[in-house]
C-alpha cells in the first residue's frame, strides 16, 4: 500500500498552487480577453493531467505522481508567464503566415506558397485559422503540448537503461519540462523544435525497445517537420549495423515522410513546392557562415569575412568526415554497439554535426540539449556534457532575445563573439567522443539488460 510522505504531500500541494497561480500571468495577457484566458488556463490544466496520465501509464505510484506535481506545476506556470511575448520571428514570419491562412480559407490556402516550413506545420496553421483565439497563444500552446511529449520520450529512453523501479526516468521527464531552452523555445520564442525533438526521442526509444518499424516511421515524420532531424539521421545507419533495425524497416522513414505530403497534394499544392522547401531553407542560409550559433565558425574574429563558398565547403566536409568516422568506428566495433554506445553515438551526432556545418542558427543544438540531458539522468558522466551544451545553447538564445552577445572574448585587437560558447560545445563533444571510444574499445560491455551497469556510460 502506497503511503504519502510529508514531502510528497507538500510537493503536490505546491504544484497545485502553482497551477492555480498561472491564472495571474494569464489574466494580464494583452490579446483575446477573458475567454482566451479561460481557455488557456483550462488547456494548461489539461496538459498537467496529461503529464500525470503518462506517468501513471509508466507505472508510477500515486505518491510519485503527487510529488511530480511540483515540477509539472512549476513548468506550466513558467510557460503561462511567457505566453504574451511576441518575438521578431513571430511578428515577421509566423503571424503573417497565420494571417494568410485566416484570410484565404484555412486549408484551402495550403496550395499557396506560404512560408518556408514543410507541410505538416502548415496543416496546423491552417487548422488554427478556424479558431477564435489569438494565433500567438495557439502557436505556443501547440509547442507546449509537444514539450510534454518530449518529456515522455526522455522517460522512455531512460527507462531502457534503468527499469521500472528507478526514479531516473521520472527525473528525466521533469528535467526536460524544466530545461531552460525547451521552455524558452516554444512558450517564449514561439518556435516548434519540440515537435521534431519529441518525435526523434520516441523514434530512438522505439528502436531500443525492439520496435524498428515504429522507430523508422517516427523519424520520417520528425524529418517532415524539421530539416534539423538530419543531424541525427546517421544514427539509424548505426542502428542497422547494430541489428536494431532492418533495411526494409528503414524504408518506412521515406514512406512516412511521403504520407505527410499527401494531404497537401490533394489540396492542390504543387509537388515541387513541397519537395523544394528544404532546398529553399538551405539557400536562405547563404550570406553568413554562422547565425549566433556555437559553431566552429565562431573561432573566426568578429568582422573577418573569409570566402563564403570555401568556408562553407570546408565545414560541410568536416561534418561529413565526422559522420564517416563515426560510421566507420560503429562498423568496426559493431559487436559492442549496446544501448549505451548507441546513445553516445546520438550525442556525438547531435553536438558535432551542427558544430561543424555552416549556416547554423541559435536553436540548432536543440537535439543536443535534450540528448545530453537524457545521458546526464543516466550517469554522472553525462552531466558535464549536459551542462556545457545547455550553457552554450542558452547563451545563444539570450543573444537573440537581448540582441546583444552574452560573452565577448578578446585576443589582442580581435573580438570573438561566440567563441566562449563554441568552446563549451567543443568540450562536450570531445568528452562524449572519449567516452564513446572507451565504450567501443575497452572491456567488452555486459549484455544489455534493464538496470545493469547503468552508471558505466
């Protein structure tokens, strides 16, 4: 029989109080009036119940659920306080796209060349055009919903290493909800990186759970939402080497991507417009090798303008060599590709590929943020990488919000704008590579099993 401790009771009451207090920031919203405030409050309550339902489904006792109310309530209170902020990205892009759908018949406007996002997100913008609530809050609420799905994906991943009786999966669930870059990305900035991030986490968890078809389909849908899924796509080649997925399973990824395009085709959108979205995004990046991202290009002093074509080619080549080296190492030591090694391969890709590629933006370490946190919830060895990546990523976010660099470094008469953040990511990448190399070349790991050797990661 489960008994509630004083701590769990206090935590649960505090969580409920925070959910109630979310009415305070909601009551000061500048758009929509009282009806919008009520709908948003009820939506946040529904998300809290959904989060508790997922934890209950995971087998946690009522005492644990009551304790989890504190971080859940805190996470949703923070998000309520962020809803009214409208970023320049929202004003220039998302608000205009949403207005176009609203003015041109909702789903009927899918056929038009609106925005530079792929069609799954356009379906969402078309859907909300029929609702009487302000677009700003609906767009953010959609991302907040996927924040919960993201946390659930982290729980599933950690559980593959620890088993049902461990608190580590629950800790990961709560930590992902409270991770600063996750909160700021959707609830404050109005971005949607939690969509592809959540789907990617669930895709990896499905692969480790022995559900290869689901894994491939999910990563295909993730790619249909965001091109940045490509950072982690080589991991599915490594999963194939580890015999976690078969080649015929991997064919479900492009099939799932194609399925997301069918509604747009039926609504009259040209196939060329659909397939050309990601190519157009890569062309839009031209002009600067780095967009406030902690990348290798931050090692160049501010104002130095190398030949863009040459610089971009070198970065692409470096990223290709990193992926090729990782694939070669995985193939050479494929017999040692246990769950822990596979997770480390994902961390190396999520941190290393955007670190080396040109034209990266401030949000492109989102997958690295969440995967390193998953690793940190499994082992103290993952904590340095999680802290370093999150600090670098958060600093990039703050650079955008403040329109001012967080940390300037000087060397003689040269100024380096994002070098400090880049050194943090480089440190996390090197640390991850060292531990992966030890995992692959050291003492043969014990067979994968729930709860065995969970700290040796």
